[in-house]
């Protein structure tokens, strides 16, 4: 693991105060999977009747735990459920041994936590291609179940970190039918981040009740405009997983409630943006707003082309208002663009329009703007009403340092 | 311009000795477009009857000179022709002013060099979005035409450099119908390099005769497996241009000759690989060989996913045989892959097969291999007979240094 000696300059000031979510208890432990002197396993146990939904990496080489989770989703939600996550080893590209490790772990969790094995969801994050020492995890299960607590969510967030420089959490409360419903989520991820989920593990819990099939549909829909709109380095992990659990402990069914949907989206976007804020080596948080495209899908193609361009990302790192590279990225994206209808702004500064630099543009203004830590690059294609927003970070020496050394 | 104080460690030992190509004369000059103390304009004048073919960037925001060249290709080849290229300013995203600059330059070249304006091809490379001071170029045309020489091709190669650390040239000779035919090419390019041509300018000359329409078809075909199979940073320039001129001075028509095609491909591949060898910040030259894919096109998708992955490229920079990242890149590419049929080799070292690390694999062997400057990453998908080879370089601090400072 790279020596992470400092916290990202883009990190939130502190971990948020997360409320108790009725029906969920957490524990974490130091199993020594790979790291020494820190926790590396988290267990969450969910009361019977909890609806569980999930979205996963679309990688063709996904890891064994991902395949296992995908097979289990959508099953009967009557029994209790559990989520077990380890850091330090991704159990990815480990052949039949990887599947055996998942089977060993899920069987042991089922036994120790008294949960149906078909409701034990696991995830592993860390090095690819090395056998997971699952016996070290299994050996900690008694300790974990003995320590389960409804206030231990922050420790759980810390146990799943790899190259993350800060633990990630988000919270929302919303009234549904006159009752307060809480949503709390934790996540990890900082490199190998790109749409279709990247090396990111996210667990969101709510005490609302929700129909399980509807919860799955809602999660898939909201993922498109949150986690699938962030990118650090365009690389996609073999292990990304997002699970959403609705325990129903608040005594109200939120199925179809618009306020709940908005609150859930806020939590998802908050965690997604925290992942970008912890992008490996990041020093700038960048929002790329694309409007005027032929469709929302084409706007996303342009936004990702800009956000993933190494030349755009290094210009941002160098605080250079190099809008020519934005033009280049739009040109190469493959989506429709007309050079002479395009306009580009950095923050409120109109940089280019009608195929050329804006007559009012002053390079000094844009250069001053680029010194900020939070930047907006806005592009209007002038072609239609398609829009998308993408969040990314800059590409710095820090990224090279972390990734030329770290075996992930 | 970034201060380039050293030549790429991957550069050839010296510029090749290029033969005189009958029917072509070269000159270069210091017009002060942007750089001081160096040449920045090259002129090539081609005898009447020269067939000219070209391929260009597919960017939707291509520069004015590219649009002008594309409009002129395929025209009558009876008259003389000229190629004028400047470095320091790309004349890209310069609106109507950009088109005026091209018109001014091509009109002046036509007048001074006595060439039809419809046969004057130009290109510009350098900063985007600033007006091209075309009058500085026009002012040098008398000097340029007065200096035309059939041995000045190396100076021409130097005049078109931007962040290049060495001039690029390649040569081949081949017998056609008992006569010797020569092919000589020059090129520039080191960043913003990706398939569909990238920031790359290449000019290839032969004294063979060739039917112009057939020459265009041949050039387009060979570009697919040469220039469109290299990538430095996945970014695509607004200005890339490759022109091929066949003067016929050797007195033999090479149309359809297989030996000529092979020699031309060798020259194109040589220049393409030199561009990668001058990749910004590159310290390793990497050949990615993909076999066993469902089709050649799918093999290329996999090869580019590997070659463009920042995590693969930084691992190579760190001399880390991190085959897990190769698995990741294959998984995210979107082309078909089966984890359990995949095999991966670094050079002759079989690293992974059947969904896991090879039983004979010794990390120490692969780590020693990665210390080399010329690396081969071979992937067999085990699915079909599709194959492709991609050439790329590593991603280092040098890339960040050059691109966080240089306004291109």
C-alpha cells in the first residue's frame, strides 16, 4: 500500500454525524488480511424483512464476491441479512479459489450471525490476483458478532478504506407520511474510478420500508446520474459494489415517495463526490456541466471526454485555463459538436464562443479563477437540449506517485 | 513551450540518412510564429504530376488547415504541388480568422512557388485558439523558395517539431519492375497522441509513380494498422495530418505492387513508433499484442483499453508487473472476454492463465523483465482468431511536468 501521509486537500472537514438506523448493527475488526495495525473487516447485520438492492461493476472480469452478490439479489427478504467487507485483497482474478473463499466466508457468517447464506453479501477490495486468506476473516467472526452495535458505522467506514485518505459518509432525513425516515451511507474509493462503478464500495442504509423490486429500480435509476457520473482516471474496477438496505424500522413504507427519492439521491451524490474529492493525488474538484447537446446521453459522452482527458486534467493541475484542450476533448468524444456553435465557460467567465475566444475574455481573469480548489467547466454545444453533469479531479504528480508504487 | 532539456531515452541513436526523392525539394526558415531561435516553417515543393493522398484527424473540432486539405484532396494532379507547415501555432479554434489565414498563406505560396492554389496543402501545429500571425509566414516565402533543395529533408523535420525531443524520419527502398524506388518520410508528434491521428504531422514522399485514387485507398488502409494503433495519452488532436506524395521521378508505376506496399507500411510504422518513443515523459516503449479475440476490431478495443489505462501505464512506469491492472483494463474495455479463458504474458513470461496466476509464475522474473526499456504485454483471449497490436509508452512524472505547464 502506498504510504498515505496526508489527507486529501479536498476532504470534508470532518466525518458527518450519522444517526442510528434502526434495524442495522455494525462491527469492525483487524483480521490482518494484508494491512497491519488497522481494521480491515466490517460486518453489518440487518434485521429480518430488510429489502436489499444493489448495483455492481459491469467489468467482464468481475471478482468472485460481485458474482455471488449479483446471484443473490432479488431473493426473498423475509430473513435477516448480513454484509461482510474486507479491505487489502480484492479476491479478484483468483479462479476457482476465489469462489471457494466466498463460499467459506458466507457459510461462516450465516452460521455465526444466524442469517440465511443466501442473504450474506460480501465484497473485497485491494490487491488483484492473490488468494484471499479467508481463514483470517472467518477467525474474526465471533469477535465481530459479539461487538455488533448500532452506533459503529463510522468505524465500519474506516475498516473498508484502501488508498482512501479519509472515510466517507453521508446522511439525510426526510418526512414520509408524517414520520421521520433516516438514510445513512458509507463508501470507499479513490482510484480506478470511472463510470460503471469503479473501485468503489458503498453501503447505504435506511429505516424506511420499501418494496424490494421498487428499491432495486430506484437504485439503478439514481446510480446513472450519481455514481456513474464521476471519474477519477477512467479505469473501472473488477469489484465495485453498491448495496442499499431498507430495514423498515421507522414504521413507514416510502415506496414511490418523491421526498425519499430526493433524499436518497442527495446521499448518493454526496458519497460519489467524496470519492472524487479523494481521487488519487487530487488537488482540484471539478464539475463539468454540459448543456445544449443533442441528447442527455451525448452530453454525458462529451462530459466524460473532457473529464477523462489527461491533457485537460494536467492543465487543471497546472492552473492553466487551457480551453483549447477542452475544445480538443469535445472534438474527439465522438458525440455531435459544431465548432462554431460551441461556448465554453470557466466558472462565470465566458471563455470561448462562436468558434473562437470570446471578445471580452481576459486570460488573467481565467488564470485567477483556476487557482481555486473548486472549479466549474461549462460547455454549451448549442445543438439541442441534452444535458449532463460530471464530477472529476485533476491529474497530478500525486497520482503517479501512488500508482507507480501501489500494487492494487 | 515546455523547456525540453533532454532527448527521450527511447529515441533512435540518430536521424536516418534519407535519400533524395526525385521530384521533391525542401526548405525551412525561422518565421518567429511563436518560438525564437529556431526554424518553425517548412516548405516542400512537388513536381507536376505528383499524386497526393492524405488522412486526417476525425475530430469534430478540426482546425482550418485540415478542413482546407480535406477539400483539396483528390483533385487533378497535373500541376505542381506544395506543402507548407508551421509549428508554434495550430490555427485551431480560431473561427473565420483561421480560414482567412489559410487562404492568405495558400494564395501566397501559390504565387511565389508557381503552384495552383488548389494544390497547396498546409498544416499548423502548436497552441490552440490564438490567431496565427500568417503575415510572418508569408514574409518568409521568398526566402523559402530561394532555398529549396532536394537534400534539406532533415531540416524540414526539425522545423515542424513542438514538444518533440528528436526529429523523426524513416526510409525504405524497394525494387519495382527492376527499378529502385525510394520512400522517405518525416513526422512530428509526442503528446495528444491517440488513434484517429492525434497531434501528429507526417509527410511521406516516394519517387514511384502511383495512381492517385489507389494511393489514397492504400494510405487509408495502412493507417489503420500503423498510425491508428499508437497511443500516448488517448487524446486526439484537432490538427493531425498525414500526406503521402508520389512524384513518379523513378520512372516506374508502383500501383498495386505488393513490395511497395510492404515498404510503405514499414516507413509508416517506423514513424508511428518513433512518435510513441517521443511520448511526453516516456521511459518505456510498450507493445501490446492481443490475440484470440472474437474479431480484429475487438482485439483493437482490448489493446487500446490496456494501452490507455492510466493504472496500467503508471504500473509500467513503476516497473511493477501488475497484471491485475491488465485484467482490469480487459474487463472494462467493453469487448468480449472470459476471465477463465484469458492468458497474459509479459515478454516470454506467462503470468496468468485460466482465471488465475500461472503456477510457474515467479514475481521476481517479471519484476526483472519490467526493468527493460522495451516491453511486450501479450494477451490471449482464448475466444477466437481476432488480433491487433498497439504501441504505447508509460505515464510518468515527465508527462505531468510537460502538460501542467505547456499551453498547447
